[in-house]
């Protein structure tokens, strides 16, 4: 399973902006289902809670229902990754 490594706001290392741009430029869109196969439901739940999504539709908006969230696969600093974008912030899992 892939684990969260960074997001574009807190990206460490040399030239983080270019590393993010390179990843985004070569990324391919994937479905939420494919994303979950790579990261596991439990790993994503932590981010859903931090982003204040509801746990189920009866409690409010869930991340799965939010059409503003998108999912991708790509390469980040030479590593295959998957990531999701929420409010123009990439959350990267490797």
C-alpha cells in the first residue's frame, strides 16, 4: 500500500515547485476506486477527517461525493505515485 508522503504546500527537498509541476504535467486521471486500491480505505480516511468531510452521506458531504476532488497517478521525483487534488493542493502517496 502506498502511504502519504507530502503535499504541494509542505513539499521538502530542492526545487519542490518544479518536482510538483513535473508530476502534474505527466499525470493521468484515475478513478477514486483505483486510487483506493493503491492507498487503502484506512489511509484515506485520515485525510478525509482532516479535511472535515462527513463519514457518511447522512452526516453531510463525503469526499466521494465531492466532484471538486480529483485523483491521479504519476511520477514524483522518480517514484510512481498516486495523488488526489483538493482545493488545488496535491496530496501525494508513494
